[in-house]
């Protein structure tokens, strides 16, 4: 596994830096473990995304479930991106970050009446509806509150993708969306509804996808459905094509955004409405690291255990998806021959194992630091207090400045909610 360093997360004189701050200097001020993000890398990723999609008039809505820290969202808002959200909590965060409600798309399979009501009164720009039952509820609430609603049907294109089975979202048997066959009857049913304006289609086929091919296949199905609906007299004003664009976690594989944009432009040629994509991971993943300190090096066979102060509650992806993150020493000045370790956390679960048989320096010692790369997405946002551990802090670096953007949430603070 080759560490995917970036232009802003690099080694300088053998010390790992985020921009102009060394990890060692940050860890001298903030207790480990902690997440740390590069502002410059995030902005670079956003610019790369805009450069790929905007020439084709494709709107970008950040999938905020990837990382919903308010400071990250404010940077997203400053760059003029909209957001895709999946809960009322994400709606409140987006509002707090200053994102206009008209630039919000509300997705998700289980929106409650309370969430719908909040979003209706907020003036959310578009609702992606995922079932017949959900559309019925939305129509009822829109009528009760006398508010006009823009809605798109999320369809399941039934396209197979080469990714982990737990992050496929557009195949038969997934809980997301309606079948393509249901779309026409729903458009007919709600054609004359006084408050529901059903005028779009949406899809999302999965996450961490490395090939353009499944997108092309899914878009072709969506365009065929669009033509069918337009022939029946319905106007389709928007196509939300989702996200899931794969990033490099150390194997060199990723999905080039320019290639995706060009394929979308080719596949949707002739469509006069609005086209939307929802990148999340590809904007924030490589902008973040998880920093941890070695607690023990436990000698064992076949490999010694590198026991860290970070655990599965801090970084859930390896336990949940068998995901691999590149792990590096923050100081390579004393590196010697390599040794293979099983790298684990302190939680009382066998699944609290980040990786096995992983090569790192033979000279590593307890008390030294390591960093998990590419943890800006689905890292801190999925963390918990399991085993009654504190919820770790998040930091943001800009040049020589480091800012705590989420304080550590301690057990003493959590206990107060139980008294």
C-alpha cells in the first residue's frame, strides 16, 4: 500500500506535516487521538471538482453525511456548493453553516413527518422521494401546510457495481428508491396535485466506485425513463445522478472526476433541464488524517501487536466495511528495516483491528505517533462513545494556524445527560 500523500499533507525533513504544521507539534498541544484536516487540501479538492463539472453546467451538491462538521460545511458554503442531506439534523447543520435552503436536496429512505414538516417550512429546494408511501406522506403534509413542493423520484436502476456489498445502493434488493416501472404511474397519480410538483428523477448507485461504466449504464436507464415520461406529457426539469466517486486509499485506484463529467455530458446530451451530482468522499477524504499514539507494542506470533490509543469507535470503517486506510509514522527520521504488525485498538472487541500484517518501521516505540491517511470522510462523523470512551476532537489547519473545530466530548460531559 503506497501512502497517498497530497500537496498539503506531506513529509518535511522526515516529519509529517499538514500544511505548515507538523503532526508532532499539534500532538504536543492536543491529546491523541484526534482528527485533523487541511483547509488548503479541501479547497483544492473542491476546485478540482468544480473544474470537472461546471464547464458542463452540472450542479454540485456536497453529500454532507461524509463529514458534517460545521467548519467544513462553512468552507463548502463559501465555495457556492449546495448540499445533499439525509436527516433533520443535517438540515439544521446546513442552516447553521449558512447554506441557502433552496440549495439543499433532502434525500433518505425514512424521512419522518416531523422531518418533512421542518424541511417544508424551511423551504428546502428539492425532496428526493424514495417510496410510494413517502410520497403519500409528503403530499399530505404539503396540503396541510399549504406549501408548494419540488420533488424528484429516486429510482433504483438495478445496476451492479464493483464495491463493498454494504455500500451498494442501486441494485435490486437495496432499500433505496422505487423501481423504474413504478415511475410513470406515480407521475400520473400526482399530475394534478395542487402542492406537489413532481418534476425530477434521481438515482445513487453506490459508494467508492472506481469505474465510469456503471454510471453510464445507470444514466442510460434514467434517460430512457425520462424520454418515456416526456412522451406521456410530463416535464422532467432535473436529473440528480448521485455521487459515490471513488478515491485512492493507497492502491492507486480512484475515479477521475473529469472522466465522469464528460461521460455525464455525453449520456445526457439533449436534456434541457438541471443536472446534479452529489460528491462527498471525493471532496473531503484525503483532506483529513486520524492521529494516534502507540500505547504498547505487544510481542506475539505471527506478528507483534501495535496497540494504539485510537479504536474502532474513532474510526469505524475497517470494522464495518473491512476498509483499509494507509497508516504511516509521523517521524521517518529514525526509520530502519520494516517489520509487519497487526494494528489494533483498545476496545474489547476482536473487530477492533485496523489491519493485519502491515509493514511499518522496526524502530517504532511506545509513545510514538502514527497517522491514518484519507480519514476526512466517514471518520469523525461515524465516531461514537463505545466502551465509554471520549468522542475525539477535530482540528483544522490553515497554513501555520491550527484551530479546534470540535472539542473532545468527554465521558464526564456525557454522564451529565444521564442524571
